């Protein structure tokens, strides 16, 4: 989401190519390296920088933050439909773990799902940030990618069923 476009209408590609004189390779670069938070904000791919710019009055940065949260909300809605409901919403990763603002924006007006957050808990990065009366649990879970990789390596290394094909 920092530099990639996310979901787009495919009919936009020929329009951009014709209007801007872009080659397929240039379109690919644009969609993967100059879109997302960077493309909309015109500031940075880093959410923290975009927040700071929005706080300073940068309207494009504010728009980028709004669209970022709205895309996540749309995805959550899609998943809820597929799963038939929601028991918990988990925030993790760099932005999910560190931006109370992003979490608040994503959870804004989701009371109809039984989901609301406690602003004070959210601001102090508590593990569980749902409001007292919320039906849906909302958690902030720290990632530990190095631990996950180490656990996977140990599982594979200790398994006698794993074979490695080095001929490829």
C-alpha cells in the first residue's frame, strides 16, 4: 500500500497509456512504485510521513490517509461477508501496531457490527482496544517475523519427511 496501486479498474490502463504516452513497462513501474500512499499523498510511502504531512495541512496527504482506511474497511467488509460475521479484528504489522490514528480510522462508525474501540486504550497501544460494550474484540498484536522464520526452520530441520531438491 505504500507504493502499489491496489485494486484498480483495468480500463484505466489503456487510458493512462494513451493519455500519458506510457509503455506497458512504464505502467507497471507506475502501479508498483509510484502509487499507493506515495502516489496519492505526493509525500512518501511511509505512513508516518504522510500522517505528519496531513497534520501540517497537506490535503493530498489527508486524502491518502482517508483512502487508506477506506480500502481497509472495504476489505474487512468483504471478509465479513465471506465469513458470515466477525468475532475479532486484529491489527498487526508496522502501521497496525504503531498508528492509533490508523486503527481509529479503520474502526470508525463500525458500531453496527458490534465493533468500537476505547480511545484511551487505543492511544496507549493496549493489547485489547475494544470498548467496554463492544461485541467484537479488537486487538493489537506485535509481529515477530524473525521468530516465525526460526520456528519454521526448526520445524523443517527436525522433520524427517523433508527432502530438498537442489537440481532446479
